[in-house]
């Protein structure tokens, strides 16, 4: 999606960019494996201003959040993009709600600190 921007991200001071795949080709030179495992493996220094944006399947997001927390990132600095089947998109039909939250009107991006206790989520 952001293929053309990746090299410029790597040049940002104090940034860390890693790309991983599950099934590498012979030419692949970067990381291999689930992103949560890569986060566990790599040496990264978490600064106070560090932020993480996480999206993907729920189990992957859960494992990534666990790995990021182990690295020292604060809950308030992790942002989760939730995906739910939406219908009305304006908080009326209830298709996207998770407990009291409506993904369509309250999100779809939430601070992990706000949603971490939603059992239905994980
Ligand atoms: S899509 Fe209808 S309430 Fe969110």
C-alpha cells in the first residue's frame, strides 16, 4: 500500500521500519514471520514520543499489542484500527457495536487504553 514511501520512512530520525512476510521468495532479504514475533526479536528503543498503529486480524493485533507492551510502549500510545461489518455508518443500526462503542461513529481507530477491557474484542 505504501510501497513508494517505505524508503523515506526509514530515513526519518529515530524511526524503525521493518517489513516481514510469512512466505518469502528466494529474493526476499527482510524479516520473515508474524509481525508480533518480529517485534519480539528486534532491538528497538522506545522513546516517550513513540506511537504504534496496529491493524489486521484480531489475533494479530492482540499479539502485536502484547509484544509492543513488552518492549515498553505505553497503552495510551498504541492505536488500534477496528474492523466491523458496518451498515448505516452513523451509529443507528448497531451492526458495528462492541459493548457501548460504535466502530462507525466512535472509531474506527481507538486508543488501546480505551478498548483493552472489551472482552468481545479479543
Ligand atoms: S454501522 Fe450502523 S451503527 Fe455502526
